[in-house]
């Protein structure tokens, strides 16, 4: 009986220890390039957070917010890339940025290649410092890329 109680107790009284560590959340920035050797890139933040959200919109987001769920998934992929880079996490971020750019083709789909980088913000004394912690390989922007092929190497 004591063993059953030991198993049930954590389920009935949850521990509020959600995070192992508290670390800066990575920001994803992307650049669309015309050539493989292009050195100057104009970086854009991918899905920047709004400065303000109305109360009604916030209530609606509590019920339905698939874009935020996908953004949380991308943050998990970015954190994995920082800790231990994997091809899967890099592919997932590239695929979702490319899909978003295709959906909004009027802004940002002028180049042939796509790359993203991860930036973290942290305090150094009184200053906020932005540090680049990962940069992806180039991805050729073609329909075959989204389906898993067509990746360019660094």
C-alpha cells in the first residue's frame, strides 16, 4: 500500500519545478541571400513578439493559438541546437521559415538561398548583449527543399 501511495502522490500533488535551469530564450533570425558567397545579409527576426496584445485577443489566444504552439516548438528546436546541434532541429526551423516566407511571398522571397541564426540576449553588467550562438547552413529555396531534399552545405 505504501508503494502505491508513493506512486500516486506525485500525480496528485504536482511539483512546481518546471525548468532545470533558467537560460536566455534564443531568438531566431533569418536572411534571404542571392548567392552562396554573399557575405552581407539583411537579418530579420522570425515571428517577433508583439509589443502589446489586447485583452480580447489574449482571451482568444488562450483557446486557439496554433502559431504560438509552433513557435514554442521552434524554441525547443533552437535550444537543442545550442546544446547539441542536430540535423533534424536545423531542418525543422529552416522548413518552417521557408513555409512562412512562401505563405507571405510579397515580403522576403526574392533570393535563392535561406539561412537562419540563433541569437541570445544576456546581461553583462549594466548592458544587454546580443550574442550569436548558431548559424545554419545555406538552404536552396525550392519546392524540393521543403520535402527533404535540396540542402546546400556550408
